[in-house]
C-alpha cells in the first residue's frame, strides 16, 4: 500500500512538471500552431478553478481530473517537437516551483458550456 501511494505521488509530481513544461513550450515559435492551441486548451483547463464535471458528482466528478487532463497533456507532449521538449524539460527542472496560475477565461468558458447545456434542456422541456 505504501509503495502504491509513493507511485501515485511520483505520477502527480511528473504531471505537475509536464504542466510546467507546457507553460514554457506553448510560446515557442518552433511549436506548430495546432499544438499551441491544444496546449492552451489543456493549460486553461488545468488552471481553471471550475471543472467541466463538478467533483461532487459521484465517480464522474473525478473522471475529468483522472482522464481528460492527463490525456490532454500526453497528446500535447507527443505533438511538441522533441528538441523543444528536451530544452524546456531541462529549464523546468532548473527553475524554482511557482505559484499555480488561475485561468478565469477557462472558468468562464466552462460556465458558458454549463449555461448552454441548461438552456438546451430548458428549451427542450418547455
């Protein structure tokens, strides 16, 4: 059990480091525009104070945290050129950890999605 907990903690640290690298790499001109767009969506969702699926919903509430975010990060990592990834990986390891930024734009988009879904449900019922 203790070994499994240590493994999860290591994965969480690695995920955090990958997010730091994405923060550095998305501005690089060597990264294609579609990868930058995916990185911005992934980072916006990672730093949004509001989840797409609220955590209080049983089981589904944690699916976005356990599946969507890691999948977005992995896909973005695969699309970033290897030399850019290596460069920013070294830079992220050498830099000091920073405070987690918050994306209110992403939060607004998620709230907009929820309001749009609520409006569609309301319109279909009415």
